[in-house]
């Protein structure tokens, strides 16, 4: 993989016409180490966030010893990167064949569910393989609502009364019981964890069976951009969020219960940026060679604000507008789909023009995992970059809620 000191250096040397991902292994290793240091339980990296082999390799070397996996492809990817790592099969709804594969070929002994039919599926395979039920741990995922960019309780999670019944059924089968929750992706209210722990305690007390572990899920927030003209309360540092979580754990009687976390964004978001090129400037519209069907799905929703840096093409001597004046530009993606438009404008120098590059930072979480081959566009070029995106010149852009009258003028 070619190596550069910065994304700017990569853009000016390669002059790419296709998107280029800038991978920062040192940043990834540092953010993984920071989470491992802050969280006192088992850290199981959520492979769905970014399952690129280069990412999993760095995380294995950084000390991540467990992986949250959701499919056979993720089983294989995690095991290839870390043959001795523990795999936790944390998808609540599973195909029968995938359950068998997990238990038989990959020797996975920990999974999650939120319905009695999943208990029946698992029990069928356990009996067919003649496994000792006591070797298994089944987490019951409880519904937990909270303030997050992406709220996840609408699809998965048992109501408290139902969850208690599931725990009792699992315990009666001789299988070890755990309780799990997931407060959402990119939490916006640190107290969300405390409320979820309180619900978990209610379920534990109602079930009245031994609980061998509490899985607090993911949702730990990554650092993105924000509009400095619209100050908003900042999330506390990761250490403070986890301290609040641990205070709730102690207060609700889980102090002696082993903990599991499934971080994703907080570990991998800063490890990647993407260099895109401006294919056309049309007034205050910029058409770029990436978009919502490739690296920028998070920007489509408008819930994540990505920092951006303008990289002018030095071959263009004459430029429209002033370099020191920031203006909102509506961003259009590369495909012919009319919905391939970012929901928020990028604020960039007025002088940005056709042929320039824009480095979009902190796209390590979900951007690569969700890219598609729609229209034949599929970014897949990587370089290694030594310095964090934040190093050097300050990012020259941010986003705000769309105002069509201004952006499309």
C-alpha cells in the first residue's frame, strides 16, 4: 500500500480521478487502545462497522481479543485476522444453517436472541451436535430507547416482561443466561446507558435466575464535525461516559457481573478519510466522484457531520471566488440516481472549482461497509497516511441543515 504523510500529499502526488481511501493504522491502534483502557470488561469489536482485513489485522495486533460478528462472512473475516480470538454471534435473528455453522465449524458459544423461536432453533442444533448446554451463553436482548443518531430498538429487543420469561426458559434448559442491550449508534445523551442498565436490572430481578454477563452494546460516540456557529452541548469524553455507565452498573447491582461491550464507531471512525474529486462546479453545486451509494451514506441521513478539507489543484491558475470566503455547496454524487445528493451542504472556500479535491474525514465507520457497486462505481483504492486527519491545516468545512434557497442559488 503506498504511504504518504497526509491526504493532501496523496492527492497532489497521485492526482486521482477516482476516490482514494486514506487509512491511518496508527490512529486505529490508538483509538482501540483508548477504549480497551477505559472499559473494564470484555471488548468485542463490532465487525459490521468496518470489516476490512487491514482493519481487523490492526485491531488484533492492538489487543482486541473478541469480535462481535453477525454472519458467516464476518465469522470468516474475524477468524482470519485473529485465529485465537473469541467470536460473539450477536445478531438476534439467525438462519438455522448459520447457527449450525457458528456452533460446529467456528466453535462459537455465545449468541443473543429476543424471541422464543430463536431459543428453539439453537436448542435443535445443540441437541443435533450433542453439545453440553452449559457451554453456551445466550444473551437476551432487551428493548432500550435512547438519544442517538441512529435509534436501534425498533427492530430488536424484547419487552422487559418477555425478556424475563426468556431468561427463565434458557436457565431451565441448563444454558447460561446473559442480558444485552444496545442504546443506538452514535449516542447523543450519555445518560442513555444508565437508563438501559436500570431496565436490565428490572429484567434480572423479575427473572430471578443467575445472570453470568451484561452486554452494554455499542453506541459510544465518535468525533465528527459540528457547525461552530451553532454551538451545541459537547458529549463528555469517552472516559466520562464509561464512568457514568460504571456508576449505574454498581448502583443497580451488576458490580460483580462480567461486562461486555461492542464498540464500533468510537474505534474506527477516525482511521479513514476519503479523497474525492470535484467533477463539475455548477454555481453552488459540486458534483463529486463519490456519494451516498459509495462512501457517504452517513451524510445522506444528515445525522453525521463530516469534516472536510479543500485541496486545490495547483494546475488551475485562475479561480472564481475568494479562497478566504466560506460558502455552502450542495454536494451531488457520482451516480445517475437523483437521490444521490447529500442532505447537508459542505461549507468550502468560494474558490473551490472543477478538478479540485476534497478530503472527507472520519469516514471509517460504516462508509466502507455500506458502499455498493451501483452504476459500476465502487471505490476500492487505498493508501496509508501517517498523520491524523486533524493534523496540519484545520479542516476547512462543516455542515448545517439544508437550506435549499441558499445552497442552490
